[in-house]
């Protein structure tokens, strides 16, 4: 099994740290190899809520669902890696191999929609980790939540880089016909070899383009997301990605500049040095030019776009080619008037 990270970085919330002493493993290549092929563990989540409420001015949505914590995709750059530290794990190999599964997600989602104070709003799937990561094939929690959304007619927007989303076209087609569903497919490169090392366990680029085609043919509004753009690594591919996405049927496009908050940075830098040794120094220098000399700046309004000439060039290039391919537009708006709150436990519908 390939991993995006080869690190077990210390958890910033823990008082003690564990360091691997490779000197004792010098004559034990089997143990060293096993460390790099760590099996995936599925851990049950006992949370009593499933909806996260966003208050960031940088995001366009308020509510999101994340059926899983951690992500098997293993993307080296994933900004969500440091969220695993809240669970006592690390942002490296733990994030990819200790997957926390929210088995009660659909029930909790239904309970949330039944709250008297809830007013219809879009629910975003994958505000943090990908809802169609490999675990979804086994647990089908995302599909269960979509079935709740279909019954209640609550609008949803999905963000994923996995073609598994096509499995649920039957639900999404029905919801899209009522203006209740949108899908955002992330494509970071068209190079399958780069994708293999950068995003080791997600769908290859051609499969994601095929997903856009199938979703669009089913009448589901679909946006391509070039996320993240990494200066010096995949920024030159933006024109080709947008052209390919348009040919597949995408209706809109967006991008996010590479973000490396807190403990994500050492994971990405280790990956960069290991897999891109001839480019690593240049790429890091370009990243710093978009973050005022640092590897990351978290200020509102700039964390998704960066600052400085390099960030401006990326933005201008993206805008030019998005406009060229008629992707510089919004997806059709959701319809919030169809929302039907679920029945309460006693079978009564909500009156107000």
C-alpha cells in the first residue's frame, strides 16, 4: 500500500513524543518495510452530532458533513491533516491509516434536519475529508446521508476527487432535477504518474474527467476544482486541466492555492524532498513567494489565494483560461423552498 506521508510527526497537543530509533532496525529490513506499508484501521466514532457549522468568511457555506475523519487518499498536501491531532493521532501516517467512521451519520443528519430552529440551507459534503474516499465503498455512509437529503429535499453540494461519486448518480440525478444537488470534482494534474505519488489512493485523472462527463450527462451541475495549485509543480497544467474539464462537460471552475497549516507543512516538505528532489528547492521558494516569505499565512481573505506577484500570476492565468472555456460562472442556484423536515420520533411532522 502506498502512502502519501512517510512520517509520524509529533502531535502538537501531546506532552510526550516518540522518536523512531532506526539504529535498532538496521538489520531488520522486514520491519522497516512494514512501517511503510501500514494497514488501514477503521475506528468507530461516537460523536453525537454530524453537522459542522462554518463561520469562516473565506468559505461560501455554513453547514457541512464529514462522514469520516482521516482520509485514505493520502494526499501529501491535504490541509485537513492537522485536524487528526485533535483525536490524539498525528498528521502523517495516522491521518491516512486510522480512519474514524461515523456509523450513525445518517441518523444524526436526520435529527439535525428535524430541529425546529433549522432553516433550509445547503449542506456541503466533504468540508474537511473526502466523503468518497475508499472507506465509502465498504460503509456507504455518504450514500445513506444522501438518501436522507433526498427524502427531506435539502440542497447538497459535494466536493470530491474520487470517481466513486458516480455510484450515487441515481440519487443525485433525482435531486438535481429539483435543483437540490451540485458536485465539485477536484483535478490537480492530468499526469497519472504525478497523481500516483501526490494523491496515491484516489482516482486517476482520466477517471475524474470521466466522472465529470457522467455527472453532466445525468443533468447534475458540476464544477471542476483545481485544488491545490502548487507553484512550480502543477500550475503550468491549469490551462490543460480547464480545457479537459470543459470538454468533459464541466460548467464552472475554481481553484485554491496550496495551504500548509501547522503540521501539514513538514508532511508536505518530506514528500516534496522524497518524490521531487530536483524540483523541491524551486517549488519551496515559489511557495514562500506567495506567503510573504513563509510556507503558509492563515489570514482571512488571503489563505486560499496567497499574496505577491506569483499568486497574482496564478490568479490571472486561471481567470483567463476559465473565461476562455466559459467556466468563469456560477452553477445554477439551489432551491430551498422544497425542504421537508423529517417526522419526529413520534411520527408527527413539524408545524412551524
